[in-house]
């Protein structure tokens, strides 16, 4: 059975460009980039999207699932309008990330990997983003980094996102 294509022509072109960076028999090396391109276009990676990437790269679906489930930046459930990921690794923890997390959870009424009732915000726990000097660090939608987010900054950050 042939796989239904899920992405735009532009997205497949972008995947082709990633594939071209590797030897012809190594197109599966572009799997992380291909998943990111699919997620960027669709907002998240449904089962069909992952299978489409697998079929496009001529990989077994299970191998693509292994990548998609290993890395925290892939959304395997439809996220809220904003995905707020907060680093809880040691340098951030030493600067109070856990207190920031507690405040986020309390104000949003959700735990990690949940979305608030308004569908605005999904909270994720993240690994070190290499910006430890600005700990505690959060990243919005995998792209916009904010540093030094202490307990006292949480309410303002949430208000800002709601107002966008
Ligand atoms: S430990 Fe949080 S950014 Fe490095």
C-alpha cells in the first residue's frame, strides 16, 4: 500500500536538500532534519506524518519512531499554541529552575507534557540548551530562547504569551 503524502511540495524540497548533504545510500541520515521539517509544517508529528517521513526516506517506520520518541523537541501530541520548554539540568536547577517549574505548573494548572485548558500552552521539560550562563532557561516553540526566568518572571511571561 502506498503512503499518503502529508507535506507540501516545499517541505519535500527542503527534505531533498537535507538528503543531498549525505551520500546517496545514506538518505536516512537526514531523518532528524526531515522530522523537524514535517513538524514545522504540521505543528506536530502524527502517526501518519512519521510514517510519511519513513516512507519518503525509505526507512522502516519503527526506526523513525525511535528517533521521534528519543528527542524531546518532537511533538508527538498536538501542542498548544505555544510550547514552553524549561531546562531542568543541573546549572539551571542550581539557579532555581525547579521553583520556576513549580510556579508554571501552579499558574497553568498542568504538569509536564500537558496542555492548559485554553489550548494556549504546553509545558515540557528540556535538557541543557547550552545557555547555562542565563539559567534558568526556557524556549518558546523550540525557537525563541529566554534566560534568567525566575519565579518572579513567570506571570509576566505567561501574560506576554496570552497577549500575542
Ligand atoms: S543547564 Fe540549562 S541551559 Fe544548560
